C-alpha cells in the first residue's frame, strides 16, 4: 500500500513538473508573441501553438513585432537566407555570383557556381520546392547535387521564381524559361556551353523543370530583348517528387480534394471549382500539364518519388501530391514515342547516385568530369 502511495505521488510530481515546464514555455512564447494568445487566457492551447508555428513557417521564422509586446522582447529568428549562407559555408562550395537578376521582377534572382573546366561547362539549373507558394533558391545549398556538380566540372544556377500567391500560372514556368535564356545569354562571360543545359527540381520545382523539358521552345527571334531570343530547350530533366500534370480532373485520383483545393484556384486564378471548367481556365490547365506537351523531340527525364506506387484512386479524403502516379503518367506518354525516361519510387528504389550518373551520361561526362 505504501509503495502504491509513493508511486502515485511520484507520478503526480512528474506531471506537475511537466505542466510547469509547459506553462513556462507557453508564457515565454506569449511574452514574445502576445497576439498568439487569442483567447487571452495566459496560456497557449494546442491549436494556438500550432497556428503560431504555421505563421513562423510561412514567414521564414520572422514574426512581425507585436504592438503590445513588452519593450526589449525579441521577435526575430535567423532568416532563411542567413541559415542558407551558414549551410553553404559548411559545404565549402565557392559561390561565384549571388542574387543575379535574370529578369525585371523581384523574384527573378539566381545564384551561380562557375565550374572549373577546360572548355565551356554544362549548366544544371536547380529549381526549388515549395508548392508554388513558398521556398527559395537556398533550398539547394545543402543538397548533394550542388557539390557533386561542382566537383565534376558542371556549373550550377539555383533560381527563384514568382509564386502563385501573387502571380498565377504561367508565371513560375515562364520565370524558369527566362532563367535558362539568361544563362545562355551569358555563355561567353560565364564559360557556359549553351548546348548542354539541363534542369533539376523538387516538387513544384520539378514540375517547372519537367514542363520546360516538354514544352516547345519559347525563344522569340523577333523580340528586341536579346535574352528573349535565346532557346529554352533542355538536354535532360531530373525530377524529385514532381507533378507532371496540373489537371485537377486527373489529379483527383490521388488528391480527392483537387477540384476544391484552394491551391488549384490560386494556380489558375479561379474563385470556385466551377471556374476550373471555364474555357479560358481550361486552356491554362491543359498548357500547364507536361503530359499534354510530350513530343518526339523531347529530352530524357529521370524521376524519383519517395512514396510508393500504391493503388489508385486513393480512398476519399486521401491526398498525395507526390504520388508516383505522376511519373507513370509521363513515362507512358514518353514510352509511346520511344523517348528515354527513368522512374523510381519506394518499392523500386534507384541505385546509389543513379541520378548523378544520369546527369554525367547526358552531359557527355565521365566520373572525372571530362
């Protein structure tokens, strides 16, 4: 009996300690972010804490100062760019140019790593993830692809692009195309081989890369802008978890909310599911889907998905915007035209560094970068 009493007392003490620690943490957060305590009860509920975390993620860790915050309270965390520079410094990959404007818009920026090579070097354009609503080029600073390319004589450009919170389709894709054109225009100055340019991306970035690979050349020879006269065609594409179609009626098989999801409405400037059926919106959807653009002159594509190729359609309420079904859709189109495509997923994983071997092969390089 005594043992039970002692054990119960210990449990109570542990719970009290945990509650005290949680309370202290909650109070410190409220001191920094008073607005987070919406019901003003002096503590953060689970939902309030979740909302605060979401807000911090959306703002890159920087929360705007609250007018009611006590003097001296710090509301700033390291920015994404500061974190990215720290990661870059650890990699010891020398960056040649930072925040180069490849176009006239605020997010038309790229970083460039110039490779050491005997002749003009091939270029890998890296396009960040973020669901078309966030992210930036620092996504790639800690990715092994950056250092692998640099070690093998491949120059690298990591780009930002417009987001659909302010600019609907085709803004992100056209920014990707513009970056490719800009890099080709710099061929002489940056020691670039304009005939060996490829793109790699993750998720939304992969969607852009695959779209560029399948889309007809956007070069405009009659344009007075010499950059716009450059080709947008690629030697090959590497896609990580990429969407190869942006058609809600096709994607509904793996995302049952596709037609009602606000992401699609933002992407195509629709205000309701019914708008997705309007002819002008339907035209955008058809052009946005790489699977609709495949032709006999398209480049090889390497695709890898972390998820597994499970049966579709998914049960009601399930959604997966990184389902290997995206890869299956594109591969079937490319196979029908005799085009090269490689597809991997969880139960069919790639060999170690298979993606980079694909890059070396299609840039005409051996493991020594020659």
